[in-house]
């Protein structure tokens, strides 16, 4: 049985229907809207951080790790929203 499919769905023919209610109850839910707003904020933070050349020069390792961490969390959030 595909991950995320229910037993009833796995017995039917055709493409499985994925249960995403563990992430968002519905696309018009408050949780989805909040994460959409959060994605916008976090994307803005990433762009500011990535453009901060003085931080990159001052401590390249710290700057790069911060960029990677923020990129990963933003990417995870974007993936959930798709």
C-alpha cells in the first residue's frame, strides 16, 4: 500500500488519493494560510541573509550554515504547501 493511502484507497483502481490532513486540515484552513504567510516571510529573510556580503566575509562558515538552515526550512515549508 502506498505511503499515505488508506486501505480503502489501496483497494480501488486508479491513482491513489493522498491523505494530507496530517499537515493541513484543508487548503482553506487557518493553518494553511498561516504557513503560506510564514513562507513569504521566511523567503524574504533568506533573500536578505543571502545578500548580506558583510556577514559572508566576516564569518563565511557561520553565514553559509545560516543560509543552508534557512533554505532547508523554507524549502520544507514550500513543499508542504504544494
